């Protein structure tokens, strides 16, 4: 007797895969709808917050700015920090080495600085921290600057020198601390799209993170713009317990607040524009570093991101495969159509980011009219880049920051692997008082 014909496995497999895809696509569509709803909430929160009256809260504040090297717009950003509409704040620039070119620039500029009447810093200092193998260079600079803060200072403000500061930035950032329930007030960076493919992709990538902030208690702290009451900073033992062996200032503060049931309040007025150009390799190195740091200091967020983006990308790939493989035409069109719906929902949220950028940065209106579409045109690449970042973070704990390579052993331990250059420099402090 001739052998019985074996069933066509492909005949049974394709309907099964299609049914699996339908379930996955339905779940992903629900997730995408919720994400779009969150995008509308973020947009509304930004709009309402920017028109709300600021609290009349002007405690003594020290603004600490870690510096390394001279970026393209460094001079502009320094002038913006010297011209904040806030009465009598202290301003401390801190760097690792006196040989840093930023030191000479700051010393020359502050030698001729004169405080304005009624606003601007009452005192400006430059602190040289020296080098260490115990913690990240930026964190070490911050710890050295903290020792220069007067004991009667009520608020500590931390800022990055590569962001653009509006004149009301400091007043807006400190304002939420008038509420005793708020532990930390924070802003976030907002990259403007530039001329290159990489800078536009970076803008879309970073804006996808910015729109996770909002009027809720799940906010992170961002080291480029964050403020905390000095009493709370000491009570939480941030310097002793969370920064002592860390490379990340903001995740250290975030962990301190989270472990002590505090509240990080996001202030939309403190979204800070950044606009320098980048290459693709620079962008990937930077984005990998952000996610590796997240994996070490907030592993629950890294795992959540890995599962979410793996689910998203796998579902889209399955739908694409079903749409391209042979099978009944209705099934193929349904798979491709569901993929398209999911992508359109994501594009809808990305389109909201363009409208937020136009609202928050009206002075960039001309540029955003030309390049603002990058936030949604480049969004389809973002999940794949993010998945690459998340997988990379699973494979390595090594990062490079401005010439120094670190191995992040744990949230409280690191090893310095190499430095591009390490001239000898002894710790010192150069104080420049207004009018001196």
C-alpha cells in the first residue's frame, strides 16, 4: 500500500500564527491607544502649566553646574545662568581639573562679572574637584561643590551647562518646592532636530522619553534641571548613601526619593532645549549610555522597557511576515492593516510631540516649521533603536563619558577603566564675588 500523505504543516501553522498575531495585535493596539491618551494628557498638562501662576517662593538657592570642556554654545549658556530673574542666588561652576579649558574661560568671564540690582547671582564660584576612582567625575564635581554651599542655603539646584536656560528657568524650577509634599522639582531636556539624520533621530528618540513625564508620581529626576530643599537632601543622605560610589547624580536622587516615598514634581516650564548636531555613532553611544545607566540604577524600568519594546517589535515583525508570506489575500491584508493601525497610533502620539515643541519653544518657530516633522517622521525608527539600546544594556555595564570609561559594578560601586588624558591637578577653589 502506498504511504499515506503527511499533512501539510504549513497549512496548519499559518492559521495558528495568524490567530496568535490577532491576540498580540489587539493587546498592542490597546497599549498604543493608552499611550496616545497619555500623550494628550502630557500635551494638556504642558499647556495648562505654562499659563498657571507661579508660586511666590524665593528662598536662598545655590545653583551647581558641573562642567567639562567647551561645548559650542557654552558661552551663551553661561550668560543665561548669570542672568536668571531670581533674587540673589549663588552660582557654583564645578569641574575636575584646572587644566580644563572651561576653567580659563570661566575665570576670565567671572573676573569682570558684576551683579545686577535685584536679580542675578549674589556670588559666583568655580570649584576644582580633582580626579577620583571612587565615583563618576560629574558626581565627584557635585560633591566638591556642595562643600562650598553656605550652611544657611535653603535650596540646592543642579543644572547641566549644555542646555539653554530661559530667564525664568530658576524661578520656575524652585516654585514647586513651595508645596511641602514635593521633594524634588525637575525639568527635562528636549532635543531640537538638526540638519543631520542622526540629530533628527535623536530628537525623536529623546522626545519619546520626555513625554513619559507628567502630572503623576512616576517621574524621574533629571540632573540637567532639578531642585531639592537642602534639608531634604541631607535628610535623605543623598551625598553619603546614593552618590558616594555612583556615576549618576539624577538616578541617585531618584532612588533616594523613591525609597523614602517622596514626590518628584515635573515642571513643564523647565523643559530645556538642546540643539547641537551629532553623528550616528555619537548618538548610539549616548543613547546606549542612558539605557545602561538605567539598567544599573533602575533595573525595574529597564526590564519594563525591554519587555514593552520586545513585544512591540516582535508583533510588528510577525504581522509583516504574515502579510508577505503566501496565504489567503484577506489574511495577508488584515495582518498588514493591523500593523499599519498600530504604527498610526504611534505616529499620532509623535505628532503631539511636534505641537508641544512649537508651544514650548516659540523662539524656535522658524526652525521647527522646517524640521519639527522629524518628531513623527523619524518615530518609526525609535522602537528599533530603543530595543537595540535595551539589549546592549543587557550585555554590558561599560560606558564612556567625555573621555572616561567606567564599569558600573552596582548602584554604589564602579571602576574607572581608562581616561583619555589625566594631567595632574590638585583640588582648589576659586571664588569670584560680584563686584570684586
